[in-house]
C-alpha cells in the first residue's frame, strides 16, 4: 500500500507503516522544516503508541525538542502548532480509517498545511533515498496541557451567554472527540450533554469512527429521537470533522451546516471571502451573497482550503464532508468545536430548531450526499494507481460524451452543470473510487438525474460501494 498519500501518511501497521519507517520520517521532517521543536498529539488506535514513540525518538535524535500534548484530536494539534508557533506539528492518526489503518498528519511552521503538492512528494523521495544526518545535539521532550487555551480560543468565536439551555446527544465514536466535549462541558452549564460511545477504546466497539456513513450514525439518530433531544453531533476518529443530526434524527449534510455558519459570519464581517467546495454550491452561494459575503470555490482538501484562505484572508471555509475551517489570524485550521458552538448559538438566537433552520435549503436546494463507486477491475483496498487513473479517465470521457450539451468543467476532476441541476465526479485521493455528488432545484429532478448517472457508471462496470445516507425531504 502507498503510504505517502494526498493529505497524510497512512497504512496498515506493521505491514505498510512501522516503527523504523516512522522514525526515519520524523528525522526527515525535522530537516525539511529546519525545526527546532515539534508538537505531537495522538488518537487512541491500537498501533498509535508505537508510532508515537518512534516519531518522538526520531525528532529528538535529529536535534529538535518535542512538546507532547498527549491524547488529542487533530484540531487540537493544529491549534497548538499555530497558537504556540511551533516549527512542526504531528498527529498520530488515520482519521476515520482508524481501526484498520494507522497514520500521521503533518504540519509545517505556522501550522502550514502539508500534503501532495505541498511537500509530500519531496518527503517520499527523501525517504526512498534515506541518508541519516547526525545532529550536534539531542532534543528534549516535555509535556504540555493545552486544553484550557484550546477551549478558551474556541469560545471566542461565540457569545456563550446567548446559548440557551439545550439537550445535545454527542457520539464520540470511542475516540478523542470525547475529550473536547469533556473539557468544554464545564463552560456550558446550560447544555445537557448525553454521551454515546464515550470510553476511549482503539477497538472502536460502538462503530467505526467514520460518521459520514449512515450505519455509523444510526445509534445517534435513534437516541436523539428517543430522548427528544434538540440535536445530535458526531465526531470522527481524530475529531477534525463534525456531523450534525437534527431533532427528527435526520442527518444534515455539511453544506447546510456550512451555510448557516457562513451566513452568521458574513453578517458580522461583510465583504469577506468564504470558501466552499464544488460538490454543492447553489445554496451556500446564495446564503453567502445575501449575507454580504463573497463566495469562492476551492478544490476539496485541507491543503487547498487553507492555502486559499491565507491568500484571500477568508473568514471561513467549509467542505460538505464535515471539514470546517476558521481564520485564526496567523494560521487557518479545522476546528469542529467552534462549528458546534456556533450552531448552538444560531439555534438559540433564532428560536428555531436545526430542522427548521435547514428546511428551506434541504427542500429547495436538495443535495444527494456523496456516493462512492469502485472502478471496474479494482477493489476498495487497492491504491489509486496509474492504471486505475487510466480506467477512471475513460469512464469520465463517457460521461463527458453523454452530457456534451452541458456546461462542463474540469475543476476538481469533472463537474457537469445545467441550469436546474449539476453533479461532480472526482476520485478518492488515494483509492480507486469515484465519488459522486449532485444537486438540483427539486427532489424529483435530483432523483431522476442521480439514477441516470448511476446507470451510466454501472454500465461502464463501476460498482456501488457506499454513500453518506442523505434523506431527501418529502
């Protein structure tokens, strides 16, 4: 398996990624960033302690100091790297793939993003040609508790006194998101938290830590309805994505959440840029413009979003998949906790439920959610090899041919746009999988066109894998 991926390093431990590999990568990163120090955090996957120790050893052997913040989500590491101005940041996690894969997320100086097109290729090259360079000094390791600063920074983005008493069910997926809520809870005495899958357990007994898939949200949705809660939220394995369930148990696809937050921020900061992705743009663009903001589209992926946010000094950025980005002045990072707090304030001030706040968007700007299809001749565990890309390109050519009368764009692979509906097809960053998302002006049209595209993909040999489980309002 290819471990040098688009956004992180990821593979099966110890087959693809092991202690020696991590040790060498750590030493190379210190040299890459000319780092004098590095902050490191970790998730609770079973292989994480070994990778964590290998990384620390590599960093200190290369002469940099390690600041270990312990068990923490990726957003906490990102905050720490930017807030304390560390030269490098590492989170030991495979994110939503935790449980069967292990990995490392990487940040450079000033919490700068690192990935394909932003240094990953050079890191891979250096690793394949690895030469050890001795350091004149040995680094030191220290521990740091960052939770107070992390929580206080998140609270600056809301007016806590405006948040009314609410009952919220939170599913932590037996992962580090529980730590964020535990540290936040004392600051929000008006919120009654009902906690699901709370015990930290790298076997993930409740469900896999990927709430984008419907089966991993089912328990949360049922509990919200059973308790008549105001809403529910779920975190993924490293808590850098957050997912919302309304009072009816319905999953609210990310674009509607992003639109609510963007509207709030644009009203407070008129004239500022807000970034959104290509997968669903009709509704959020309208909300941004009406609120006085400037909508701009960006490629899916945290490296692209963060660099564009820096360039535009964007106030906010949101992906449909649950990645939500904030402007911290010197740096731009995901922060699920801020998004959670802002939604609580929006609900409180509006006097409406989350379902009522998002009903107009869901009814008049319906979105399919994301559907995944495996390319013919491959399995989901294969890499996105040159051969897979060749197969994908042939399929996309067939799609272009069928919809030749549309406005066709190669932005983020392939976007087909008509006046009343549109769809995007893009590959997984790492796997031989095509991802489909569509939107339309009515549920009926969306369902018809969605089936039309699916029939085409299946006729070319693509096989349905899974989807995000979005239910259309009737």
